[in-house]
C-alpha cells in the first residue's frame, strides 16, 4: 500500500480476521461509502427495532463526532471509522468502558508492531502526546443498557485536515514503515472489541484497573481541566476503581467523572 492508495473496505477481508465464533454474535456488519456518523447508523438501526450486536464502518463521515460534541474530521483517505452496537444487560455498571476499550485497542495495535502508545483519560490514544485514535461511548437505557462504541483511527491525515484539528495529531502513516492492512486491522479490532465487551459485561473494570498505570499518559503530569465555564490547573493522579480521573488541587485529591470536561497538558 502506498500513502496515495488504499484498499476499499471489504466485508470479506474484514470477516476473514474475525473468529467465526465471534462473527455469529453480530447481527450485521454494515459498510458504507459515506454516512453522517457510523454511530448514528447503529442508533437508527436500533430505533427500527434491531437489537442484536452490530458493526458499522464507512469510508468517510460527514458529521463524525468526538467528546463534547466536537467534530471528528473524517476525510476519505483510508482511515478507519468504526462503531459497534452492544446491548448490555440493564444492571451492567458502564463506568469506565472507554478505558477498557482503549486498553484493548492499544493491545491490538501492538500486535501490528505499533508500540509506545498511551491513553489520555478518558478516551484518546496517543503517541508522544499526539492523538492517533479516539473513542466515543454513548448509552441509552431501557430494558437493556444499549451502547454504541465509536472508534476513529488515523491511517493518514492530509495537511488540510491536520490544520483543522486544534491539538497535536499523528497517523499510522507517520508511525509505521509499513502501514497495516486496513481491512485486516479492522477485523482484529472488531474481534477484540467483542471479547472486551463480553469481558466488561461480566467483570466490569476489575481486570483493567491494574493495567491502567502502564498506559496512563497523564500520570503525575500538570494538566488543565477546561469546562464551558472555566479552567483549572491540577496534577493528574491516575484513576479510581470506577474509572474516574483522580487529580490533585491545592494538596487535596479530587475525582472527575464528567467526560464533558476537556483536558490539556500544561507543560
């Protein structure tokens, strides 16, 4: 694959990387050329009464979104825009799901030789403080706790796109001497997401908490918490058992569960 060429998304190639025992758990794997948002397609499917687990991928998104309603820039250049719908039982404790997904995603990328990745609480995958991927978890409650996990992974970022993003970014093109096969990697990510969601359903964050320190990009660093109203300079101090960010301010330890607060490195 050259940086100017990429293989289109292929259902056959993606399914080849998914264990058949996992594939049968999915009602659909939907592939589109262009959608407003892969997550929105799965919510629309759910609103039409389809409640089985499902995947949606697209070559581009016209209204992809990140946390706090921010636009996720989604050019049609061979990036990965993927969402998975999962109907958790209503009693499932969903706090910290983005942490479990993030750790799983880093482990998947490591099998492709992509090392030294970290997680910025609660949902960004970084390489040396540059954003490689983002995760967005959305839930709606009813008889089940219906959840959509969206993943955006940069294979390539044109300069014009990078200039629109107000934070340091990177891509697999910049990190890899040989870019992984997108379809194969998509299949591996789907496979590992299914395993992770099933594990989380039964065990919650219990088995992910001990792994967090080795991936924590914020650990003991000065950071700025930015809300719509103000900003606060603090020291990040890891996470608690619920996956909430712990931070120190004026020699007192606090926790943050509100993912609508933006976090920036202070130095």
